[in-house]
C-alpha cells in the first residue's frame, strides 16, 4: 500500500535536485573502469532503442540470446548516468567475474531523465524484457540492479501496479516536464519471470522504506526516502532476494539529508557488498 503524506514536501525538494543527484558520477571514474565493458566471459549490451510505447511488450526481449548464459544482470542506471560507466557497472562486472562465461549484462534502455514518464517508460520496458526473457530463456536467472531513479524502476517492476509511482502521487505537482499527468504503468510480470529473479540490489532508492528488513547500509531506520516510500508489504514476495542500500544522510533515500551523500555508494564498499549478495543468491539458486 502507498504511503503519501509528509513525504510530498520532501519529494518536491528532491524533484528540483535529482538531475544532478543521479548524474553525480564516481569521484574516481577511472577507478571504476572495470565496469565499463564488463568482464571476461560476459556479454555486455543494451536493449533495443525503440521506445516502449512503440514496441509490443510480449516481444521486447532486449538482447536475450541466452545460449550458454545461465545468468542475466540488468542495470537500471540513475538519472543522467552514462550506461557504460555508472555506479552499477562495477557491480555487474564483479557478478560476471564470479560466473565466467555464463553471464549476460544488459543496460536497460530507458530515458533516465527527470520526468515521471521516464520512470513509467523504464518500468514498461523492464517488465516486457523480463517477461520475454522468461518465455525465450525459461531457465535463465536474473539479477536486477538499480541506482537512484533506476531503483524506482527496479522496485516498481516488482510491486502491484496500484503501488507504483505516478505523477498523481505528487499532490499538486506537475508530473512531467510538460506538466502532464502520468499514470503508473500497469504491465505485470508473469509468474515465471518473477520466479526467475534471483537477486535485486538497489542503491539510493527514492522510495526507500526505512523499516524494511532487506535494507543495508548506514541509514537511519526512522527516515524514509523522499519520493513516497513503498508500503511495508509491497515487496514481501521478494524480501529474501533484495538488498536495498541507503547511506546515512543521502537526501534521496533519507529525508532531510544532503546531496553529496548520494555519491557515497561509489566509495563506501557497498558496490562490493551488493555484488557479493547477488553472487551468494545465485549460488544458492543454481546449486
């Protein structure tokens, strides 16, 4: 269930800042280059560039070709991030290195702009990709990675459509750059697609719920994310498969925090911890 209230004011504050927050980048971009082209034994690519509204969801499989690749890692980048050098690339590379030759890495092709329609487009494309993948590659296991706006997309794919983010949730706010209202996407995962999700790792989630049992990091559990935090039971079906990282004072996942804290994930060890969580989950699932 959706929790709308005091978060609205904080959400509007973050709304004015989130372009720079999502695009803050690594303080040491060269040090993160290990994630820019994947790792040995992995394939790295992006899903098709066709806009979700122009693509039949049932066949929007992205770059599936799953022969010999039992794992697919899908990255949903933050606002304004480069698809080849963002926060999530080193995480994906570490996972691929642990399963050499068996891992496919995909950067979700969605706008990643400050616009509610960007989130909606990302959810539509990711649902379609996962459903198509489950149909074409029924035994392939998936790891979902999301940062900032990408964490909204990743988390919202897993919840019921009624619990997804929509511009109407920002009371009196313009939902898009044009001021139009955007409803939450209503596409849903198939049972097989949902079962095939082995691990979900999110960073700096604007819809962070401070009380959730799957949270990781230095966060204050009394504080929620600044964009309408998820309800206590929204992700109950995935609770053992999620690691949701939130750093102390991160304005995006901790109301009242600071902008600079949103970049902590590049240096605080959570990339390695998130990769380790996903690797452990995959080993458990694959046996």
